[in-house]
């Protein structure tokens, strides 16, 4: 399936993807591959669930929680499952003093690492269907404004 990618490299890749997703105009794909990678790491027991945090970004004015995950020396948040609420401690508010270690990994390199790890393939692009221009046998387009009128005579005979 996938080669054994060092956990530190995967953690840095997730960090880079997460950092870029926060400022991306359309971050859905980046958040999707982050979540897929973390879920796979959890299944392989290469990441651990730490607990639940209150989110800093309430949805529709409702407070909600996020799941705190530890991957190597990095911490990430993903949406929790119902089981997580039953099994894990709630840690309360987010500690804003904590910062993940810095990483200089580029987004393109991070995506290559994660794609290889989760065995992700881009969806095949569908070719746009060429449409025939609609013509009706009942409709005759107006020639108004398209005719070449002779130049105006400036004086009368």
C-alpha cells in the first residue's frame, strides 16, 4: 500500500497543509486530506487522541468542540465523533500560548507526502460536453440593425 513514511515528516506535512488551509480561498480539499491523513494515523496507532477543546469559532453562535490530536510533536484539531464525547476528557478552552514547532515545508511537498501516504488520486476531469447552438425552424432572427442603409441625402431634389 504505502511506504513507511517517517512520522515526523507526516506531522510536518499536515502542519504545512493546515497552515495553508487557514488562508486558502477554497480550503475544503486541504482540510479533507488533513483529516484523511490523521484518521489513517490514528488507525495505525501512530497518532493519539488527547481530548476535546472548545472551538474558537462557534458555528451559528453555538459553542462546539473539536478533537485534539497529537502527531509526533505537533497538535491538530479535527471534528470529533459521538464516541469521542463519550470516551475522552474535555480540556476546556484552547491554550493560546501553545504553538506547534515551526516547519519550512512547502505546500507542494507536503501534499506529495500526504497524497503518497493516503494513496490519493485526483478525480478524473470530465470533459465539457460540447453543445450545439440551439436553432429553431420557427424563429427567424431579425435583421433589424444589420442592414446596410444607403447614406442619407443631405438635400432634396
